[in-house]
């Protein structure tokens, strides 16, 4: 009984290893994929209007990505992949409040800021080298060009008054959306590194993208660079 169980487990392991094998050398594949990005602009801040000009630091936001890879397996352990994806980048900012004037009589007034986000849309074109270190498991590194499509800054402001007892009287929230197209650089570059695992033609891919060039060009201001963690799932169609 023990021998039969051992043989069954061995056969299962061999079968799984066979399914996880990378393509043979010379294979060209098309790999559609979809996934999620966690992006931020670590050098960016949002400065609230008012007497104190309090800056709000950037935080990660979760966004969508999707596209296709063309993969060429040029040796048993190495392949090269050229991709084209639609991707959303940018960041969120934490909410904040700023006092607009000094205390007057029994109340003060101010402005609350919420739902703040920078939303950037790109066509990303990554070129990666993939090194297989085990059946189906590959380390990845390369360079990526991002072609800017559009961008906007969104936030909601709420005017308020506060009495001496700490009670707030807010006004109707007002949404603001500002286009960033004129300040976005038309092309930016980053370095993606990560790993992928393939099983039965399904590929799970995780990468971190280090921005090399600023995403915005504003006179006198050093623009932020993208930082993006992405995870995606794709399916290999060998040609």
C-alpha cells in the first residue's frame, strides 16, 4: 500500500513537472493577459490651499492593466518577450482639512479635501529577458517605454464651519477634475523586474517597475516618477 501511494505521488509530481515545462527552443507564442497595478508617485505631494498650505503625501492606488505579449523562446532556458498593455497609473492622497481663516467670534471656517487622486493612462511597451531557473519558473528583467494617453487630478472639497464646541457644519461637497495632459511627458521609461510561473499554459506574472524618468514636466518643479507593482494572469498560445 505504501509503495503504491509513493508511486502515485511520484507519477503526479512528474506529470505536474511536465505540464510546467517552458516551450521548446524556437517557439513563438502569443500571450493575452489581464491584471492589476498598485501604483504610486512617491515624490509627489498635493498642497491644500489656505494659510497653512499643508502637503498631502502620495499613497498607492489599485488600477487595471491588460494587453498581450509576444514571446520567443530562443534557447531551452531563455526567452525574450515584447508586450503592449493599456495601464492605469498614478496615486491616491490621504484626506485632510485646512483652516481658511483665524477664529472669528464663536466659530472658525475651513476646507476639507477628500477623494484625492492622480490618474494617469498609458500604453506600456515592455521588453524583457526571461531566465528559467526551474520548470515553468522564470526570472524577468528588462526596460519599458510608457506612451502617455491622458491624465487628470481629481478631488472633492467641502467648506465647513466649526463652533467652539467642536461641532461641524459642512456645505455641499464640490468635485473638481483637472486635466494633466499638457504637463505629462509624452514618453517615460522604467525598469521592470519580477518573476512568472507557468502551469498548463496559464502564466502568473508579478513585476515591480522602477521609474527612470519623470511623468510630468513642469517649469521649476522636479516631476515624480512612477513606482508600480503589477500582477497578471495570461494564457500561452504557441504558434
